[in-house]
């Protein structure tokens, strides 16, 4: 398998590990210096512990979360993943009480990988669309 295909697989595995809260996978494949750049988060995601913190902030709010992966583009040490976030808001999400509403939003995630380890992540989510779907903003 080429380095580009290996890097794409690491990204696929990341999403599986995230949903499963597989901290062992995270310890092996996420650098301690890893940082996720995400303007929609109220906290900083650094290292495997930061990814676990992100899981613990999102999955109680959307316990049926699905992450359908749609496209992968790889070049050099970076992989761009286009995906969707789907789920039902049945738990607290930040300061927002559960609404029982479903979300289905688009996401672009750009990962940087060195020697089989995730070192950086830039995330762009349709936060406006999500807030509209949750009823926090008019549609």
C-alpha cells in the first residue's frame, strides 16, 4: 500500500476510534503534540487526551452519532476528508438542553500525518446549519 493510501486508512481508522472511544488506538496514532484547529469549540483539543475530551463532549449529546465518510484526497503528508455528522440530540450539548432533533451536517477535516501518526487537524463544520437544525436559530 502506498504512503498516501496508508494515510487515508489512518484517517478512516481515526473516525472509527473516535466513535468507539478507543483510547489505545489514540495513544498509538495521535501525537502528544497533536492539535485540532476548530473555531467552533470552546476548548482546545491537544494530543490523544484532547480527542478523548472531544468525544466526551459530543457523544453524550449525540449518542447515535454516525460519521459517513464521503471523499478522501491525499497529497504529501496531508489527507482531506469530506464527511457528514449525523445524530439525534438527546443529551446536553454545551449549555443547550437536549432537543430530540436530528442533525445532518457537512464537515471538511484536513489531517497532517507524519510516520503513521496524526500531528495536526483542521476542522470545518457547518455549525450554522447545525444550530438551525437544533432549533437554536431560525431556519
